[in-house]
């Protein structure tokens, strides 16, 4: 119920910003605030579930630093069960219950102001109960139960009277007791006395076996519980109460009637706001008894004007229209059967109905620790709308392109800030959305950020180098241009590096401009070349070059003809031809073609 303040003080330059989180869960919705420029977390109206570890993270653009603190919730004692004046029979054992909620509650009992010891006569249990054995007149007294912890204590008191008398009736058996078929029913014969009376029951003048069967149980007040009732349980019952001071008896008739039984009952479900929802309930009853059916929510009759109830006999339909989150609750179908001389016997079937919706969008979205390529986003979660939050999603639009992209689509629900990666020389519109079991919230209000320029970060993912048919001194280069988002600055272009594989003089570079293809000519034929391509802009050249690619240029034709060609006539249809082989530094001849020319006379 109180408030707590957690502080996190960090030094540095620039002055660090502070982010708070609860480890393993969200900060308590609607009950916390940040003060002193975020250095102070205040949690109001503390609850038991607020206990746990809390972390604060300091950030100023360098490596974030995180410290942890454990919050322990101490709860003052509060009564859950007080003791009151009571009268108990002599020679009986009495368990007096006393219970308080709170942190590490301990109990102590007093009799007329003196501490009650743990002994053979008395036992004080950890749950606060006091057992007094074999009550005597000397046990008459004012007893007090003290519940305490390190923060507070409570006392409750009551008078214990000891009854010493012959048995007497508190409530005699009814002339006609109704037992319900298939259920457990009670035959009333309520007595008291001191010592506590011993009960004997007869049915149709035959003593019931109360000791060795679970069919019957005699309560401390003398009443008889009959389990799994059937028609054979009808008859005349006689109860006899006796102790050392005397005895009493009385009789009554028991009849068996059909139980009121649910045929259809509501089941626990979830519905989305503002959809209507309908609950069904119907039952059967004994034809000789009157019964009524009605609906309650959280124990109160349903009176909401948006609720429509249609009832015929014991068949009822409850419909809610335009459902709201406040309509969530425990809905009960109740059937009250009028039992003569007793009153209404109520039977209930309850269903937990949850009206939920997508979460409200996060709010108080802000940014900090901005760089050319990253920033931290912080936010506060909106209402979960009766469905626990599962995660957050950080989205952005870049350069006014109307397609939302995910910067991080799986931010833990315990987080209230997150670092995201950006690209230089872009205009970002950033939002946060929340996700629960129903769906994704609307986007939060957006924040805008323009990043500064830098060299290109991205390499070229699709580049091809290949020779050109019928051109032995050229190579064609084709690549996919960097998108606007990844150019990181104005003046985008591409620089080609190339060399022969056998080169010892290093790379030759050539700026190609903002184009996606280029024909490099004036190369040596029949030579292996190595190539790399890298983007650049006005800031400088990117750091990622393409992997080295290797391409052969085409083979050049021979640059000279064979020399010293001679032909010798061997026969009328055969000639022997000889020549000197050619020599070339550009191409190696792989063969010679010999032809003839017919010269007319």
C-alpha cells in the first residue's frame, strides 16, 4: 500500500540517460513514474507482486552499464480470521482458529493476559490455531491471539465458556426432511451439551452403522449427513443424544426427491470487445418442487441494461451486447429450489468470462543516444485490455516510403527500451506496437529522426563478371545498385579494382559512376584477370568489397601468316606442302588450315 523510490545515479560525459526495467516482467502498469530526469523510479500503492529485481541501465553512446537492485515487499499483518466468543462442551478438544495475512507472521496466545505455553494441554500451530485438549471449567477465560511481524502486530480476543449440561436441542428434526437423489443431504438433529453428546441414529427402528461405513457421517453439532442418496434412504429417522448427564431423542420422516440437475451450464470463455456474447443454462428438477433460475455476476444480480435475459421454465439465455472490458467477471447460473420448511436450496454453475481486446498502443515514445547508424527507443506500455502482453514490435518508415518495416519484432514484454540499427543519410519515422493474445495494437505516436551521412556500409550482393563473345580484350560487369536506404550519403558511385592474376604492380582502379553495368575494354587477350567492386559516396569508399572474381579474356587470332611456304608436286593429284610455324606473344596457334586456289589458264 505504500510507495517506494529506487534511485540510479550515473556519471559521465555526455550525461548518461537512465532506463529502468523489472527483471522477468513489466513495470507495474499505472503505478510508476520517472523523476529526476529518469534517475528515480517511484512505484506507488505497492503490492506483493511488485517484489523482485529491478535494473537500471545508463547510456551515453558508449557501452551501456547496468546495475541491479532487489525490492522486497513487507506486508503488515491483517486479519483473515478473528476469534470470537464461543461455548464448548466440557471434556472435549477444541481447535480455535486464528489467521492473519502478511509477511512472516508469527502467533502467540494469551489466557487472561498470561502467555499460553506449548504443552500437553495446549498446542499453538504455525497457522495461528490453538488446540486445547480435554476442556475443563478451569479453561474458562478470555483468550487473545497476537499476530505480529517485524513491522506491526494485531490482537483479537474472545471469551471461552465451558458447557456442562445434559443434551439439549438447538434444532429438532423437521417433520418431513427432503433428501435429494444422487447427492449428499443432511437430516437435521442439532444438539449441544457438556460433555459433547454421543449421537445414535435409527432408521425405521434399525440402528444405523455409523462407525464402519462412509454412507453416513455425524457432524459435531449432531446432524446426520447421508451420501449418495437413493430411494432406499426414505423412511423414519430417530436421533438420540446422550452424555453423562442424560439423553434426549426426536424423530422425523425423510422423503427422496429428484435432484435439481444442470443439463447445460456456462463455460469459461474469452470474447473480444465490443462483440456480443451469449451464455446458456438449463436444468431439470423434481416435479413436486418449485424452482427459479437467475444470473449473477461476481455475486450480484445481473442488472446491466445491455444484458438481455430470456427464460422459459429452467431454460435461460443471457446475452450481452456491445461488450466492454468491465463486463469481465465470474458469471453464475443459479437455480434455487424451494424446500418446504427449510427454504431455498441453491445450486450454481460459474464461468469466468473475459472481455478483451488488442492492447492500447505504447505511449511516451522517445529516442536517445542517437548516432549515424543506431539509436535507443524507450516507451511505456499501454493497457493490456485483459489479455497479457506478449511482446513489443518496433517499426519504421524510411524516406517517406509507405511500407512499414520491422526494426525488431520480438522485444520482450519486460523491456521499456531497445537499441535499433539504422542507416546513415535517411529520414526515419519510428513507432512501437504491443502484442497480446488478441492481436497487435495500433502504432504508437511516431518519432522522427534524420541520420547523418557516412560511407556505405553495405556490400554489393549480386555482381557478375564475364567475357564478351567475339571480343577478346573486354569484360562485361553487371551488378545490383544499392537501394536509397543503404547509400549512406549523396554522390553514390561504384569503383572497380582489377589486375592480371600474374601482376606484381597491384590493383588498377576505375570509378564507374552510379550505373549497374560497365564494359571494361583494352585488356590483354587470353589473360586471367581478377576483379573487385566497391560502392563509394561523397564521404568516402565503403569498407566491404566484393570477393575477388577471376575471368579469362578471349583468345586472339594469329597476328601473322606462316612463312617460307613451299609446295612439291608428287603426282597428278597430290602436292606436298611445307612452311615455317608462326611465333606470337599474343596467341598460340592451335592448328593450320591448308587450302588451294584454282588459277585459270
